[in-house]
C-alpha cells in the first residue's frame, strides 16, 4: 500500500458514507450526507480521504476521517447527559437549527482567546481491508489528524469509540473516559449493547494530557506571526501536501494566474512582517528565486502549524512594528522507521483514531517560552510543537501484532 491523504470534497461523500461502520440506519445516513455537504461547503468540517496510490484511479479511497469544532456547552453535555451515539446528537441538532458545530467566525474567535474543543466525528474504512491494512490506515489517519489540527489553541479533544477494547487502548495511550453512558443504560437497560459494541466517550485536555503522550502535540501552541488569510492558508496547506500548482488550480477552482498572484501576496505578507525572511540571490527570470522562497516558507510552516489556522490579526501598523521571536529549534535525533506491521492498532469494530502504537508525523518535543509583544494575546511558557522531527519511540513503538 502507498497511502496518501488529502482534504475531502463533495464528490467524496457517497464513498465515505459507504465506509461508515455498521449501526447507522439508512435514514440517519441521508441526514448525515446533508450535514456533510453543508459543513464542507461552509468550511467548518475537516474531512480527510485516505487513498492507496497502488489501486486503480477510480478505486483509491480506502478510509476517511472527519472532525468538527463544537461549543464548550455541547462538549459539557456530551460528557454528562447526552446519550449515544454522539454523532447522531450533532446531526440532529444541526437539522433543528441548534447546531453545536462552530462557524468559521466562532472558530476564529475561540482560537484567538478561550480555546477550542475538537470532536473526532467519524472514521471509517473499506470493509474488505485486511487487519494489517486497517492498522496502517489508522496510523495515517492519526498523522492526518496531527497535520490538520496541530497549531490550534485546543483545550480538549473528544472521540466516541466502540467496544471496551478500544476504550482500554485509549486509556493506555493517556486518554480518559469522559462518559461511559452508565446512567443512560441504567435508565434503558434494554438498549445496553454487548461489550464489543458498547460506546464510550474518551478524550484528553490541555490540563491533563501528559507530555510525550500521543495526544500532546495537539496541545502545543504559539501565536502566529504572519496572519495569512483563509484563501492563502488553503493554498499553503495544499502546497504542504505536495500538490503541484496544476492540482491546486483544480482543487481550488482558480486560474493559474490567480494562484500565482496569491503566491506573490503571500510572499509580500511574509516580507512585510519579517523583511529578512527570504534568501537573496537566484535569477527571477529562471524562477530559481521563486522556488527558493517557496521552499523556505514551506519549511518554516512545517514547524509552525499555527500559521495555517484562523485567528484575529493585528492591524497592519502593529504587524510592521512587531518583532518576530522564534523558539529555539532542537535538532532531531535519529529514529528508525516503523513498518506497518509494527503498529499495534487492531481492526475491531469502530476503532479509536486516538490510539497508541500508531505512526505519526515524527516530532521532537521541545520546550520554549513565548514573550508578549504587540501580537494578539499570547500564552507564555507554552510547549512548542515542531513537526517533522522525532517523537520518543517509547510512546509509539510496541511489539509486533500476532
């Protein structure tokens, strides 16, 4: 298998519905499809499609994952009084006009101040996948979770998992049970499923997550310096996924000239905030200098995912006068590669995405402090997450599966 991930689009929804685990009735799937279409259109759901490049072009989608930011009030209800399945509660409220899913403006507001709650809404895969293929798919979905959500000011991450086995795996990874639905099943004993199908809400918070755990990179935060606009972030995110300009044109439905103009706007924004950021030299006519600028910027963004997310930007005059402070970089120690067969994710029921023993973007956890300046509100002395380096192998490496 050669697995890559990309943002989903409306054309992927039918295939993703087919990969949902059992237990969701047809009427719910129809309502869910309506919600997915609306959330993708509004840019408030992150849906990722996992593709196997070794399969035929029309049969490459093998797994998917989706997540949303929800209100703090809904998260508290989910942990105390809401019955399972949680995804059904989200969709039902959306259909009644009381959606707990945050709008883009609400995400920007929370990411600029009080922080966000992330809900992993669904994961699924083709039922014909082997156990080893499911392990590898889960590993790549976890990598995608880190890629798309590292750099947000997250307070808590939640996911409803199915089976006591998946619950135990989450606990072993450092998560905790937020709701075992015991009160609900005590009131409705006839609905109590067998252990292999019982749901549990698990998760972790900024306050309780241990440093070095599989969840901890999601809670490393520093404020951005460049404050890219949404369209610029979309372009940069696709570039970080190694999309060529031709693919970007197709994905964003923009002309080549518009894409090139957007790149120039991005470079101007970076130069305004930090005049010495880009290297000098190279021939503008040959494109060498432009290619070097892009490499320099993408290299920086891989270590600064906070630049890719919505946040309130300061006034231009404040940006021009602000000094840019960077946390010291810690060199990555050597780490051996991890083969798919060495991951410990099992294929049982609706698996937890938040699991130990899976492969993530290698990251070396460094600490640093962020000083208050003329930028938006800053949390001082927060851990710094630098993707692209190596995580302690004791967290992610386990014995080979039988």
